């Protein structure tokens, strides 16, 4: 680590590898959803991938903190290091969620009912979220602020799809009580996939902050407060 820019380049390489490992967990989830039964080999691979994700997360944080202490970066370089630490943590959490869903699939295997491996609807949902994650990686590598902004607009669509899937699963549970146990677990998987999507949105916000210095979380809070006040005025009027 001869200088700050060399350090940032090294962190960037680690970060890209971290993204690749999270993407591998997406692929493992997709492969598992297609299986007729729980695949222990895929699950074992997922455990190893998660360990790698955790290792990259620790490395990125340690190197970023060391770079701040040693080089005392200012402005854009400081933003980059802060973004790496925040985003690395979000990717680590995405890895946790994607491993959790595999555990839930294993539990479903033991439940009664005719929806035990009826994962097609979840697979399509996950494919869409994985595609959004690929778009995030492109925006990050290209340092393309416009592509990052596009990702923010996908959040509502993901939420709508999630509720549609919940409705389908809930109806299956109502039709046959034997579906309840497996159905509850499928709802949990669906929720975790939606939370993964939320993390991608946060990654996009962090990228925008890195690229331009605009803190989208503050903007989001201001918009929520504005909307809240408008609702309050409507109620009072």
C-alpha cells in the first residue's frame, strides 16, 4: 500500500470479488429452486461462498480504516472509502439472507402438502432480483450515476411482485390445510428475497453518494417527511 490511490484500487478489486461471490449465492439459490429435492452439495458450496463473503467484508473494512488513518483522505477519496465499508456490510447481509433461504428450503422438504417443491413463482422473482443486482454491478464498475438512479425506481415493482406472490401462496394455504407449514416457510423465503432487493437499493444509494456526493438517504427522509405532512394536512382539511 504505497499510496492512497493504490489502496483504493486494491479495495475496489476486493469489492468486485465480493460482488461476484454474492452473485454466486444468487445462482445457487436459483439452482436449488429448480431441484426436485434439497441438494446438499449446493448447500455446502453456499456455506463456503458465505465464508468467502465474510472474509472479503472484513478485509475491505480493515483496509479502508487503515487507509483513512494513514493517508487522511479528503472529499471524493474519503467518500469512496466510506462507501466501500457501508456497501461491503450490505453485501455481507445479502449473503446471510441468501443462505437463510436455503435453510428454509431444507425445512420445506420435510413438510406435508402439494406445494413442497412448488418453487417456480419464487424462482422467477429471484431471477428478477438477480438481474437488478447485475445492473448494480454494471453501474458500480462503470461509475454510471444514471444507471444507479434507475435502480431506485425498481423498488416499487419488486414490492408489488412480492405481494402478488404472497397472495398466491396464501390462497394455496387456504385451499388445503396441509399446505400451511410449507406455505409459511415459502412466505418467509419470499420476504427474505424482498429484503435482498432492499439491500440492492441501498447499494445504489451508496453508489450515488460515492459518485456525486448526494446523500440519497437524506433525500429519502425529506421526501417521507414531506409526504407525511401532506397526508396530515389532507386529514385536517
